[in-house]
C-alpha cells in the first residue's frame, strides 16, 4: 500500500470517528435494543455505538488474518518453487566459455 493510499484511509477513518462522536453528543438518550427474540434494558446510545464499532473491528481483524495467512502460505509455496528452480539450474552442467565459438584459421 502506498503512502498516499494510507493517508486517505486514515482521513476517512478519522472523519467516521468524528461523525460517530458528534452523533453521540447530539443524542445522549438511552435506547432499548431488540434483536430477534432478545431484548435489552435501557442503556446509553454510546454503548451501542462502541459495541458495534468493536464488533466491526474484530470481524475486520479476523478477515484480515485469514487473508494474511493465505497470502503467507502462497508466498512460501512460491519461494520453495523458486529455490527448487534455482537449485536445478545450479546443478546443470555449465557450458565451456569457448563452446560455440568458431575459430578462424
């Protein structure tokens, strides 16, 4: 990832965090959450936002680790293939430096 892409990503994350903080301060109310048959007591909306953000971070980390492991495994496979290819090339009989030259007599 290049530096410009990382800066843009950081700016987007900071703007999203700022919007979440502004939303929280403008809505200091308590909410009750319903999910399927499950229901919660009244709690501050900031708690809902923080729990949701934390769940998102955890899911993103798990998916990132999965991708990282897959890429690491592929890198190891390609390195092994490259090393085998280099070893096979090193074991070939080298040609004589003067082979293929015609002498003028």
